[in-house]
């Protein structure tokens, strides 16, 4: 499967690293804002021996997303850039039936409506946190809350000392469980990559669901899991639950 990647920051590089090492995926190109790495080989820059032929790094100052999609067709576009980027490549991708996998942490209401508009022409998948572990944690937590809606719930999120604000993933967990932002307890210490814990306080027992990130490559694993599970799906707007529910259906 051929892939184009939008965004090449710390997470984008980690995702590219994972894609390059998977034999079923070919990273055809990366599109980034700055021209510093223009026309560099992706695998050469990352120091990775790719499983398939490695693509090239391009910048928005040298080529438009539409031209890039035309000249180097792909099956998927994976977006790890910024929310406004969807306006630069979305229509071109939808017109050519290229599937969109967005891992943008937050979209405005207007941007979400634009995603849904694009999904009338192509498959659009969006997950604010695209790691499989976090989404399984969310999935399991919602089922437990459904079983025992009266249970006491607390959310704890831990990150490195310099991280500002409340974790977006923790806010997503709170929203999924109908909790307030005030129910989130934040810890900032050392170099913690990211840890989320949901505590369910029952009478006489406690259930804890914990997800801990070890490295940003987890986002790359999540992307490939999504791509493999949506490759044969019809056009439409999808979230992680749409994939995970399939695994819980009785045969």
C-alpha cells in the first residue's frame, strides 16, 4: 500500500520510521512546511533500511499537495501536521479517492464539518490519539461505565515536566465517560513520555485501566493498524470505535 505523509516533526519522523520498516507499506513521499530537507531521501535522512523503495521529502514552498498527489499517487494520506492542513490537501485527495487518516489532536467544528464533507467522496478516518493502546483503553472504559454508571471515576495523566496544559487524550477520556475536566489529575515530572490511568472506584474493589507510552513509534503502529483495517471499507467518516467493534462481534 502506498502512503503519503503530511507533517515531519518529532512524531511524523517516528511514524515514517515505522512505515519504512513494514514490508506491506511504501512511504512514497513526505510533505512538510519548511524547505530545509527538500528532495532528501526519507530513509537516508532517518538512517533506516526500508523494506520497500523509500520516497522523497518535499516542501509546500516547492510543490502543492494536489500536484504531489497527481505526480506520485498514493492509497493513503496520513496527517500528523496541523488542523488547517486539511484545507490544503483534502479536496485533491477526495477527488482522487485517496483515503485520509488524520491523527490531528483537535479540529474546530468548522474543520470537522469539512472532514465530513470530504467523506462523501472518499474514506476519512480521524483519531485525536491514534495509538491502539489508548483507543482500547477508551473502548474498555466506556463498556465498564455502561455496566456500572454509578461507579466513582478519576483520571490521572502523567507527562514530562515541560508539558503545558491538560493532556488532550485525558480530556478525550473525560468526554467519553461524561466527566468534567476537573476530574482529571495532572502530574508533571522528569521525562515521562505519557501515562493515562482511569480509576474505577467500586465498593470493596477498585479497577484500574492504564496505558503508558514508551516512544512515539506507538503512533506509527497505530497508523498501520488503522490502514490495514480500513483498506477495504466503503467511503465514509470513521473513528477508532468503528474498527474495534468489529473484533467484539460474535462469529
